[in-house]
C-alpha cells in the first residue's frame, strides 16, 4: 500500500472584535482571525497537508478567497470536502499531527475539544489526531500578537 505524507501551513492576521475559531472551537478572546472564511488556521493547515499528501494541490485551488460562496464559511465544511476528496482518491488518513503558534490566549484548555471535533470530521479516532500549541517567546508576528500560524503533517495510505 502506498503511504504518503503531507505538510500544511497557514497564517492569519489577528484583529480586534473578530471571533477566534481554532480546530472548530470558539476561543474566548478579544481578537480573531481576519479571513474570507471563519479563519480557522488549524483546519486550513490540516486541509493543505491532506491535499498535498494526495497530490491534489492546495486549499486555495478548491476554495478560493475570491469566491463569494465561501465568504464566512465554517472551515469544518471545507475539511469535510477535503476528507471526501481524499477518500475519492482512494486514500485513508493514518494520522494528523499539528502545532498552533500564538502568544495569547492560552489554548491548552481547548485542545481536547479540538481533537474530538477534528477526529469526528475526519472519521478517524482521537488517537489519530494530535494538536499541540506553543508560543513564539514574544518573537515575530505571533509574539507581537499580530497573527497566528498553524502547521500540520499527515500520513495517508491507499
């Protein structure tokens, strides 16, 4: 069985008064992600890792920010579509490993909820999903609380 890996990265600017949604979970905070969709940086990184592993290009190819039908869409809907694309291509997800980088707020209390939601969307077990968070030690745009980034790697097999 062919085994393939994929890598995804997403970055969003943080702005006052917007909702902060990470891994489907709404995090209480005064800033949120500026984006065409709901700005779920973690889901966007996971989508790109899965698409890349299957050789299916990137998230912007399928869900462009110029298409009004995706304006404000829940990123969980995009992840469902990506999972279906992966399945149609004959792959199954072995695991997802991800890291969120932001200075504030602390999101460790929400990680288990993220894992459960992502596993449900992807139709895999909680043990197949890893979500971690780190700060950038006050360095860079994350450290200045100007933005948030997420990285994801996945393993899929035919």
